[in-house]
C-alpha cells in the first residue's frame, strides 16, 4: 500500500453513473472506479450521508437496487462513509447563501464542507460545481 494516500470524494453523479447502465458515463465510471485504479492513483474514496440520501432517492424506484447500492455506500470496506454533523450543515448553509450566483444544491454545499474538513482536493464527479469551487474532478 502506498504512503500518503489522498481522499477522493465520491459524488452522487458518480454513484449514478456507476450503477445506472443507461447513464452516458457508465462505462467510463466503471473503468475508473476499480480498487486497482484507485490504488494506482493513490486515493481512498469517501462519501457522506447526504450523497447517500440522493443516491437512494434516485434508485428507490428499483427498491432492490437501492438497497444494494445503499448497503455498499454504508458498509463498504473500500469506501469511507462519513456523516455530516450539525456544524458542517451550518457551514454548508453559509456557503449556499454566499454563492448566490451559483446553482449549488445543499448536498453540493455539504460535500464541499466535507472535502475541506478532510483536506480532499479531488472528487469523482460529473458535476461542474466541484471544479467551480476549485476541486479537481475525476475521471479526466
């Protein structure tokens, strides 16, 4: 295992592209999100309970899939699952109010706060808001 691994935030759009075979980014995401590839680029993936909520809501029309995906997010050995706390929510609310020229969702704002809190500079996402906030987006 390599030293100095960095955290890679996994966004809702990434989970959707991984698990929705009809998603335009599905093949690219499956190729990117392998333990070997993440190890080669020196990342430990993590996500939050707010992203979990969005992913579950997206897939809940297919209950069995929603449970399978939700279980992976919450119990995976390769993915760190963190919870946004009350202080993080307040900081996210301040971001939401500050950037009135952007269309950030509240979940986006909680994601930015979590990335800052855990010193993550990169996200697995197809959401342009992450690059607007100065984070690097994967896959390239």
